């Protein structure tokens, strides 16, 4: 009986690992316009990502690129409040860090990148940062939350605080879209 349960557990474990390697394929739309996102997700080191615009004018071309990460999910919303759908793709990097790959719609005629800032470039926001990010998109505002660690790198456990940052998309120089942090705060957790 013990062998039977061991074999069943082994197959369930292999099945769960296999699920992590499944291709990501999702269609996200607002009305008749949106994106089809697919990624092979075969390994953490190399995957093919395809983003196909749906309902765009005929000039819009799909994008194919190689990722050194896996796609774990995607969301759609009007991030810059221009009336057109934009896309956030959440990717898992080999380091275990979740990062974002973002695409905006330019008048439903073409896709354009939306740049997400590297937190390490902001001294204030990155203080105590060691990853563990969680993201949530609510009505065009991106919320980012992560545990805060002490400056002493020998301490492996986070403090009992998390930092939450709110981002919105703005037009940058030469019409380039960027996420910009506009509010941040720390919360105590038990």
C-alpha cells in the first residue's frame, strides 16, 4: 500500500512540475480590441513570446521575440487613460524575480512599448528591497507590494513591514510611455 501511495505521489509531483512548463496562451480584450499572448514556456532560459494585436487597424503587426523568462500571466486595461487597450505581461525570470513586459496601443494602429522602471535606480523605493514582488492592476493603476528587509544582508528574514508602490503610465519624452511611481507607503504585517 505504501508503494502505491509513493507512486501516486510521484506522478502527481511530475504532473505539477509539467504544469509549470505548459505553454501560456491567452486572449485579452476590451470590447473588440485586445491582444493574444502566447509563450512556449519550455524553460526559464529561452522561450518564444508572441503578441498579436486583435481588432487593430491592418497596419498593426504582431511581435515575436525571445525571452529569458517564462510568462506567468497577463492583464489588459487602459493604462494611460487614452481610451485604448494596453497590456501588461508578468514574466518570471530565472532569478525568481517577477518582472513586467508592457505594450501600449497607439490609437489601435500600432503597438508601442511601455517602460517599467528598474527599482534599483530609485534609492528611496529600493531601500530594503530583495524581491518577492506582488502586482495588482486596478482601474489603470498598478500596485506593487514587496517585503522590506533590514540593510544587514546577513539577516535572511524580512521585517514585519511591506512597501506598496502605486504606478501610472505617463507620456515621457518624444511620446514614449513610462510607468511612474506616484505614491508609496509602508504597512505593518503580522
